[in-house]
C-alpha cells in the first residue's frame, strides 16, 4: 500500500515537472520504485527521478550539480536537462534527465569508470558530504511494509553493531570522491561503446574500498564469476577482499541490500520471501547465501 501510494505521488509529480519543463501533458511510465521513483516521459527520451520526500531537495540539487561537473571533467554520466533543477512538484522533489539507451556491461567496465572517478577532485563550490555507510537505515527499516516487530529489532540491532564496528576500520587507499552505490546496475554501455554512470545522488567523500566492495560482495553471492571479479581487480588495480576488515564491509553491504529490498516487499510474495531469507542469513554470517538479485 505504501509503495502504491508513493507510485501515485511520483506519477503526479513527474507529470507536473514535465509540464513546467515544457513537455506538455505527459503520461509517465513507472520504471521502478526504490528509495526514489524512476519514470519515463516523452516517449522514453526523458527520465524523471522522484524523491520520497521534500527533505531530499538538497541531495537532489547536488546530484544535478555533480552530473554537470563530471560531464565537464570528461566522465560519461547521466545528464540532467538544461536549466534550473530540480523541481518541487506534488509536495516532493523531481529531477529530469536525458534517457540513455544501452545494455548491461561487465564489471571491468565499471572498474575503469571508478578508477577515473576516484582520481577527480571537485571544484571548491561543490560541497560533497562525507560517506555515511548506514545512512537512512532506520528510515528504511521503519518504512518497510511487511517486516515483523522481530525483524525490525534484528535489523536495528545489527545496524547499531555494525556502525560501532566501522569506527575501527583502517583503509588502505587514499580518501577520494566515491560513488557510494557503485554496482553493475548503475552503468550502461551504449552502442558507441561509451560506459555511462548513473545514480549520482550518493556521490561523496570516502574510502574507495567502499565502492569496490560491492562488486566483491556480488562475486561472493555468485552474481559475478571469479573471472569477472579478477578482471575487475586488474583494471582497477586493487583487490578489496585483501583488506583485513573486508568481511565487515561485506556485512554492511548485505544489511543495506536487505533493507533496500524490504521497502519493496509489499510488491509481492516473491520479494517478501527473499527478504525473510536474507534476514535469516544476516543472523548467521557464515551460512551460505542463496540470494537473488533485484
């Protein structure tokens, strides 16, 4: 019900933003619902990203600024429409972007993009936040529609424990500009061979190991092959699994992935079952994972 309500709000907000951007009356198509909604407009040529709350105004505005900076630096990223953005519409925040036609690519392509990103330094007028590995976790746990009281307690307790443990981690790589959610689903390869980076809202200062850990976790889960992961490490020049506290980074990533999916558990029994499986596994770190990607 919560997801359905947000989808309705997102459609209304995207329609209003498109009208104000000069695209006339549109019938937005919902692509996906997560932390925010993604919708198609203008026969698929425009993408609307709709936040769940007006509280995301600053981060949405920063995402637009980040995209324009990275484009100026020569990094191929998703591009916002020209003009002042984002829009405030239907009580929330909407940004409009040029759609990109492309296909899934391989982890090595992601590694090449991350290597370039991590070497950049933002201009003085672009204030990036510091990484918060467990940002908005309490909010996600509270908003998840199908969690039991016991589930919520498990996730809150684990969040608290991991937050304390992270304070003792020593990283190897120099602090850098990082993506924050650098998974293979946030890059596409176009027909011309360009690899386009998406979902720039989480760009921040932090340890590059945080970005690299996602691909390692996907390998551990069987979503990438060993050969794909080895090539990823070769292209980037570092293997995050050699970090003494890699298992802690993996635990944090698994928790984040579970809480993100829990927000969508109201979409159907398949996802709800997957969430229950993941929570059970989080209680037993050594148990083999049989997770499905979403």
